[in-house]
């Protein structure tokens, strides 16, 4: 638009010099053309237009009034200045509100028509009236339409930005909640189970301290060992939240070590491996190991079992861990109001579900319990959130 303004301004000056009658003030009029052009161009930097949906500043209004005043004087002195009307509509009026730009465009159009009629010769030419009005009407319509489109786009962009901000906040809250649930499951499967085992051993040692000191001291030593493992687990948990049993070991060796550690004190724990182990994602290994730890802790604390078989099954499409005991079994009943126990199975089921697998529990009163966790080797990909770009 600036290039078009300069081109039409140069054409107006050239036409004035070549075709308009020369007079004593011709040099002053050419100088006035130069002042008009400089005011129009330099004023854009001195009085920048306001952002969209903002009212023009007093400085911008003063600049626009100066440009229009110079153009009106030129129009009275040199009719060739009518050629600069179109750039003025777009470069000067497009930042004004429609209620101010439309009347001002009408005034400019009337001035152009009056100037054309003043300098016309011969019979009346209706095009001198119709052409400026039609061109000004089209230019004004385009101007108003572009302003409305810009306002709609600004509203849409604001809505999109707000929606993206709300979506990011929702995803952040969901991530925080998921992380809290994961940490709760980690604490339950590590620290809570370790503390529960220590409590049981120390209670047994207290009961046997007078009647069987050696057995009581054995319970205390075992509780101390569990405390040492719990401390190491807690430190590792704080450092990187990874099971220490899997540090430099496979899942099969970690489960075998777990079975050997839980074996003893009236409970025989055997480990079995079916199939050929394959490398697994660390999340899958951690999930299956935590399930085995939680299930064995439940067996020791609640099942009153004498034998447990821990089985790792490696198939072509999935890997599973089964914990079968010969204890008293589970009795289906609704949880008591205010009960604080029972978090283990729920946490195990949620942990396995997050890895794309399933957890099943088969039990009957007096017939033992089988807890089975199965995770596919190629877990289902979670849908990625759609990106919104304004």
C-alpha cells in the first residue's frame, strides 16, 4: 500500500505539472505534495497505528487529521490529488472503527466527486459521479469486512489459546494424579510391605522372647534384614523410583531372588520358569516384580499358607507372573466402611492396567488363591492428544 501511495502520488504530481494550468504558486503546490507524502510516510513511524480492537491514540488521530487536511488543501489547489484517495482509504482509515471510517470515506468520496465535476468540461458525464462512489463503496465494504473478519479471528485465536491452556492444565492435573497413584502403589509395595513384615516378626519375637529366646532372636535378625532391604529400597526409591532388584538383573533372576528371600519361617516358596525369557521394557519388569512382591506379602500376612509357587511364563505375545498358594483363600465380601486395608489388590490391578495388561484372582475358601498378572509384549499405544494450532 505504501508503494501504491508513492506511485499514485508521483502520478498526481506529474499530471499536475503537465496538464494543470501553471500559475505563480506551482512550486508551492509541488512542495505541498512533497510535504503531504512525507507526512504520510514518516507519520507511520511517529504515530504508529493501534493494535487490533484498540482505539486509536491521540497521536495517531492527530497524524491522520493532518494527512487528510493536507490532502483536502491539495484537492482544492490541484485536482490531480484525487488519485491519492484510494491509498488514503486503506492506509489511513483501516485502523479506525467502522462507525468513524465509513462516514469519513463518504466525505472523501464527496470531495473527489465535487473536484471531478469542478474541473470537467463539456456535457455532463455521469461516470464522474458513479465511478468514485462505486470505487469508494467497494473499498469501504472490503475495509469493513476485513475488520469484522479480523475481529472474528481474534476471538477464535483467543478461544483456541484459552482452550489449549485449559487442556494443558487438565493434562498436568491428570499427570499429577497418575503420578500420585503410582507413588502410592510403589510405597505400598515396598515400604509398607516391609514395615508390615517387620511388625509381624517383632510381634512374634515378643511372644516367644521368654519361652523360646533363640527363635525370638531369629525373628529379630530377620526383621533387621528386612529393615536393611527396606532402607536400601527407600533410598533407591527416592533416587530414581526403580526397583533395586532389577538393577543389573533380569526379571527371572529378580523373581528367583524374591522367592529365595521369602522362603522360610514356615513358608515354602518355589520359583518356576516356563518358556524363554526375552528382554522386557523396564516398566513391564517393574510392574510384574511389584505384583509378585505384593502378592507374596499378602500370602504371608493373610493366607496362613505353607506353600507358594511363583511362576514366570514367557509366551510369544505376552509374559505372565502367577502366584499360587495353598492358604485359606479369599472370601468375597463387601469392604467395611472406614477400612484401611485392601489397597494391595486394587493397586496391583491398577498398576497392571497401566502397563496394558490384566490381573486376575482365582480363589475359594479353604482352597488357596492364584493371582495372575499378564502383560502383552507389545502394549497398546495410547492415543496421542491432537495438536491444535491457531
